C-alpha cells in the first residue's frame, strides 16, 4: 500500500469561507498587527496638527478659525475621496492601494514640516486628505473579505484600537516635541513614525486571497453606490456612523471649556491630559468587537450607545471624578460602537463591500464636521447642559435605529 502524500494527508481543500483568516492563526496575527500599524499611522498623521494650531496662529498670523483649516481641509477631502477609494482598490488591489496611501501620507507630513508659508502648508494638508483616503475604507473591505465572520469583530476592533492609540500619540507627540523644539520638528517626528508604521504594514500584511480585480469604470461604481442606498439596514448603519463620531467630537471639542471654567478651574496642561483616555478606546474596540461576534452586533451596539448616554449624563456632575468617569464611559462606548458597526457594514455590503465601507466612512466624517460645529453652537448658547440635551436626543435616535437593526440582524456565520 502506497504511503499517503502530503496533500492527501491534509485532506480535501477547504471551502472559500473556511480559508478565511481566523483568530488564533499566525496569518490572523500578522494581519491584525499590520492593520493596527496602519490605523495608528492614519490617525496620528491626520490629527497631529490639533495641538499645533496656536503655533500656526503665531507663526503665520492667522486666527483660530483659519488655523483650524489645517485639519478641516484634510478631513473634508478625506470624506469625499473615500467614496471612490474603494472602486480604485477594486481595480488595483487592496494592499497596493493601502501601501501607497500610507507611504505617501507619511511623506506629505514630513514635507509639511518644511512648508515655507501658510498656503503651502494648507495645500499639503489638503493633499494629505486625498492620500489618506486610500486606507480607511479599503482596510475595512480587506477585513470583510479576508477574515472569517466569526473573527471579523476582533480583527476590526484591533484595527480601530490602532486608530485610538494613533490619534492619542499623534497629538501628544507633536505637542510635546513642539514645546521643546518647535512645530516643524513636531510634525517631522510624527511623519517619521508614520513612515516606520507604513513600512511595517507593507512587510506584514498578507496579500489578498479573496479579492478579484475589476476594471475601473465610474458608471458601475456609481451604480453600486446608488444600489446600496436602497438597503434600509445599511442606511441605518450609515446613520450610526454619523451620530457616533458626531457625538464623540462634539463632546471632546467643548469639554475643555467646561474643565477650564468653574467649578473645576483646571489649567491647559491638565485639560490636555484628556487625550490619554483614548487608551480606553484601544481596549474597548477589540473587546466589544470580539463580544459582538458572540452576542450579536445589535445587542452590543445598543450596549455601546447606552454607555455613551450614561457617560454624557455623568459629565453634568460638579465633581471632577464623576466627569472623568463619564468621559471614560463615552470613549469606551464610542470605540466599541464604531468597531461593531464597521464590521457589520462589511458584512452587509455583500459584493459591494468597498463601496459600503466608503459610504460608511463618508457619513462618519460628515458627522464629525456637522455635529462637531453644532456642539460648539449649543455650548455657546446653552452651556454644557445644552450640549448634553442635544447629545441625548441624538443617542435616543441611534438607539431606536440600533433596535431596528438588531431585529434584522443576519447570523454571524452567514456568507458575506
């Protein structure tokens, strides 16, 4: 009797779904580390200018509103360009688009540290939004295609935890280095860290195994985007993204004013430490994403929204510890909710995963722009209680949508 060959001992080939990456495998670990590095770089490169805005005002003689353009131009271009990034990755491939996006983004931040004037800096930051657009939506699509549905919640959570830590580190590193050596060195430092992260990403991320390239044609792309808008469940998920980031940015944008004022009277340095709470998000995104894989996404999303609502009401307290606990709950719930919905969008998108992810992130960043401004308007006219009332109304809407989504939820082991 002939001995069995290696292929015979391995048994018949696994089905396409069984071949997807699962938690506990070496390939899943490499993918998670690569996308963690990508998320870290993306948010660090995007948000590193926030603590430098007063420096821009001083050096370039612009007011606070003008200085804020260094971020708002990037996010505005990012939101629109992401609608088309998925289609480009359909034609070119997932990993190549993400690799070019990260490497060019890091190079642009390094270049911005040498900008000779204000308008040249704004031009570079605008180009940064375009360059970064090749990462967020495509990363979500890659995970939806390559990771098994039972493990995608954890995979998406680890990627978003990279966002959380990157957003915190980008702000803190740029600010600390700028205090010692100036804003140009601060930007250059963040750009160099982003470049290292991009190289690690390129080395670690496995090539796509479940993506078939399609010719780039704008008409089918627009048709797929339009067809997605007829999916009521997907529209609910888009609304969740709009509300989640909008509420989060609204609170974080004006909580500093509350902490600087009576009865807390904190200084700027103490208030700035609020960004360290982002570390909570790095844990909650992975933990709640994994929990959603076992309990169901609808249930976990409602838990996350409930935590944000409870945390928001805690911040009405006159006791600093209660306010701090409220911010922790808001941050925990936000990153957990975003992780859960991101994975859900990938599953719901079916064959149009890239376009579904692009639409979600468009609404996500649109929520930041619209509701972030609305939060400041509420604070100026009705104080902190006005902000919390507005946030409460938005979260009640989000909870109602989440309940409807829960009723229509597909089994997690359904083929995507």
